[in-house]
C-alpha cells in the first residue's frame, strides 16, 4: 500500500441521484418511480401507522358504546379519620403533611376525609371535602375543619360584543 491507493474505494462525497433528467441519465421518464401505482405521483404519501391496506381499520371495526367522563373526572386522595391518629396532638393536617406521612401517595386533585375510624386528638384538618361523620368526629375532639375552596370557574361572555359600524 502506498499513498496513491489510500483513498481508493472510499467515496467521501457521493453525488445526489438526479432523477427525471432525460433518457441518457438512466433515471429518465418515470424517474425511478415505476409506471402508475400509488407512489408514482408526487403527492402520494406513505400510509399512516393505522392504515391497514384498505381493510376497515380496527378502530372503526370495534363497537363503541357508552361514554367516559375521564377527561373531566377528578381524582382525590381518600383519608379516613382513623388514619389521622398518625399525627401529633394540635398538628395542622393538609395535603403536604399527608404526603410526608405516606397517607396520600401520587398525584391527585385534592383530599377527601371520610369518617371511618376513631380520633383521640385535637387536629386542624384542611381538605377539599369532609363527610358529615368525619367533620363531627373532628369537631367532637375540639379540632377544626377547613374546606379548601375549588378554583373559580372562568366567566365567559356569552354575548358577542357588538362592533360599531362606521
């Protein structure tokens, strides 16, 4: 091997295939697309991921019944009054404190306190919802319940503003 053969067989810059430039180029007439067919025209797109070759797609074959309210449904952490025994007397119990104690794990839209179990401590509990029995049990021990107000709904102007015509 010598310096005259170092670059033999190595193509540093490969030229672009120029199609549709006449018969002599070898890629003339149909420009290597074949004759007719789905991909012969310029605007043809390859089929989408869900395309099944013209067969009725699975999504359209299966029956659709009912509806789901998952798009607007809210997920709350459910905590029973008996679970609040884990806190010290006089403590303030909110969503952050529940997460620290491991009583409310994962993402949620708020906390709901239910009345199962007994409470022996005076606590200040902040939550989005209290069942009637839970509020009574907390109040019976001298504790307080604070309901976290939900976010206000946006006010939408249902009347289109009238534009003055000149």
